[in-house]
C-alpha cells in the first residue's frame, strides 16, 4: 500500500473514543470496521449502521486480509489480551492505540514482538460520557493527537497513523512514549486528581456549600463527573509519573498554605499560576514542515519539534 | 418607605460586580447611581449613560437624601475607608455589600456602629474579566446571591437587599457570615488555589505539556486566568477558613498519593470525588416559603433553610 492511499481501519473496542474513531474514519472515506467485547455495544453500533462484531478472531483475520490499520481502543488492563490475539492472527498489520499512557503499551507491544509495525497514539479528547451512545464523529476535530516517534519507528505505519489522525480533523504532536507519560501526568491526570479533591472538599461543606457553588466550582470539578472506573483506568497506569507530579503539587500547596498562614498572602502561587495559564492561552501549535518520514534523522527532528510545541497539520 | 416599593440604589465602586449591579438595578427600574474612585472608570460609565461620580461625599449626601440602599462594591482592603465616610455622611441608609467574605465586613461595619442598617450580601458570580468594560446587566441572572441573616438583622433593610437581588434575577441563599466564609473557602477560594496549582504544574512541563493540554486542563485552570490582584483580594481576606480547607485538601492529596504509590490505585479518592460532583449536580435549590421578615424566629428559620439548601425566589 502506498502511504498516499487511504486503506482499511479496524477499531478494537467501540467505547467513546474507539466508537467515535470508527465514525470519524468512516466519514473520512476509510473502510472502517471493528470489534467490541459486549454484545450490547455491538448491537448499538450495528443499529447505527456500523460494521462491528464481537468475534475477535474473525475481525482480526479479516483485518490481516486487507492490511487494515489496527487501533487498540480498550482500557489499559485489557491491552495485553488483545495483543496476544493480534500476535497470533494479524501480526503483519500496522498497529496503533488510543490508550491514555504510552510507556506501558509500548512495553506490552515489545513483549509480544509487535514493535516493528507499532506506532503509539493518544487523541487528547473525551467527555465525561462513555459507551457507544456518546460517540461522535466530530470528537477529534481540532483536538491534539499525540503520535509516537520512539526509536525504531517505521515510516510506513507511522504515516498511516498520522494520516488517520489528520483525516479525523486533529493536529498531530510527535512525542516519545516516556515524555508523553510525564506530560499527561501534568495536564490530564493531575487535573483529574485535583477535580476529585475539590469535589470532595465542596461536598464536605454540605448543602450550604454546594448551594452556593458557582462557576469556579463547576469548572474545577467537571471531570470528577466522569465514571470512577474510567478515571481509574486513565490515571492508574501512569502511577509513577502521576506520583511525581503529585509530590510537586502537594509541595506547592503546602508552601502556599504556610505562606497564607504566616504572612496572609498568596502572592507567589497566584503569580506563578497566572503565568502558567497565560502560557497555555498563548501556545501557538506552530506547524512542523519539511520533514520526510523515513529520511535522515526524521524521528529526532520530529521529537525535538514536538518538545518545542510544534504540530503536524499535513503529511 | 414600604418594602413593596422599589427605591434608590447607590453603588459604591463600579468595577465588574458593582458596575454590573448598577446596570441591572437601572434595568429593573430602580433609581440607580454610584461612585467610583478612578476618573477613567467614571468616564466609561458616564459614556454608557450611567450616573456615576468620583465625588464620594456628594454621592453619599445624595444617597442620604433619598434613603438609597448603599451597596459597597470595593475590594476588602478599601471597605474600612468607605465605612468611615458612610458613618459620617449617610449613617441612616440601609447598607449592604458584595464583597467575597462576610465576617471581616461585618466586623468592620460593627466597628463603625452601622450594624443596625447592615445586611451582608455576596452574589456568587463573576468572570475572569474586571472593570467597567466587562460589566453586564445579565451577570446576576440565575446566580445564587448570599444574604446575611445574622443575629440583630432588621427586617426592613433585609427585605430591600433581598428585593434587589431578586430583581437582578438571582436566587437568594440566607446565611450567617461565619458559615458563608467557611462555605466559600470550599467552593470559591479552594477552586482558585487548585487552579493556580494546576496551571503552575502544567507550565512546568514546558511547551510539550501545554501543547498536549486539552479540556480537563483548560477547565481546571480557567480561573487562574483572573488577574492576580483580584484573586488575592478575593481569597486572602478569608485566610483563616481557607487555611483550614487547604489542610483538608492537602491531607486528601497526601493520602491519595501514598495509596497510589503503595497499592497503585486511586479508588477511594475517585469514589468520594464522584459522589461529591454528583451531589452538586443533583442539588435542587428548593424554594423557601412561608417566612415573614420580622415575625417570630424568622432569622433562625431562614438560617436553617439556607443550611439545608433552600433559596428564596420571591419575597
């Protein structure tokens, strides 16, 4: 297959992210089909006209026959089981995933000897909802989609993964698995932990506190409305990096509290936080151009560009 | 003046909240005028057709002449100066405020001997913007507005404050000053501190982390975009209550981090947080009825109803 052609996409797991990807890929002109473990999820997708089955072996054999891009879209605890079947039935297919951590998935892929065709992925999008009913072909529009550039990545599967992300309307950030996991601990998993902490503190104030709560509480606790099992599946596989970021956040809070108690002010924290939010508002997502996959130090160049805030908007 | 009549409202300080209140009161049919310290703020309000002056003495003498409801709408550090002039020039006017803490304002009011005509207030609304340019007559629509029911509160000024809040489109939560300050430490000041902490942690991850940041970071840091001086003016006067809530939040985070490190899970925190957010989503703002200001144990009944999540929607 030429990297300029759209091919087939096989999504394994049709929950919020996987199901939305199935919709988006179909809408973009891919031959898109998928697998889901639960019969109810399969039925819901079929009712909406999508080609989804609960027979994993049949789906993987079909994917191997059409050289489909396999997309693992199950929570981390289920990844290893899927990889075992992929290694048996579709080891030649290009392979990516949309799991919220990249290091543990890469380790599992290597354990099954599938690294030559693997490129990690993580679309930075979602809602507090889950399941097929919440799926939306527009979920990836203008989102950022992290795509792996770890050593040994091959140009052909890499280009197919990037093409899919771009066709779904996303911007692509090239990133190493380990650096991805450190970054998302800060900007995805810490937000979850702080939202849960704030929701707990608000509710501990009883009906009066919740009755007075307004915009700052509403926005600060939004992601605490996500189903507990899903939050845990997102955050817990990144325990090491999240633990280090929690150490840092706790130290920040202890310093601020002690300063407030002794001097009555929050100056340092508020100024650092304001600068941080301003840096976020001012980020540019500048476009990476002029790098040809598979030539020269393409992986190193993409890695450094991603570290510096660059994104791919076209192949 | 009968409590069934709308009278005059005099807003002291025409920033985001005070200026919006001037607009909302005028739109609701009140004779509304005001004072602002800065000439630029006065000019901006006048250009929009509002009756605002930088001559505090003249404004207060005029307010005394028409028995206007005085609304203190300056940051906490400026409250004492205003009260001194009010005690001299307009001590008979009914008096309220829209400051983010109630205990320190009540103490200052008592120091100036103005408590007989004072009723504390706090509309739970705002934006990250500030100044006259950001004012909006609709800012209070469907917001919650805390109104004091501390011992000694008189029915006539209380009814005028409640009437004004209702006429601006808000729901009124009756509350004691001390309980208000404890509650807002949880649902307004802690959200600010956690948002600043999250913004700082995200920015410490550099351009890669900020480039990958999506909805959870955006919402979790929204209020960190508020001007640092304004955040400090909101939070620091409530240092004692905020310090206690920070102790609690830090303990929650330390427990969660230790559990994550030892057992690899976040179960307890995530479940408590989810229940807290669900309780917020499910709050009802049930309507308090059948209480006549000035009769029986009206202050006690209103206090207990507010503690239990009740609101006034009509007088």
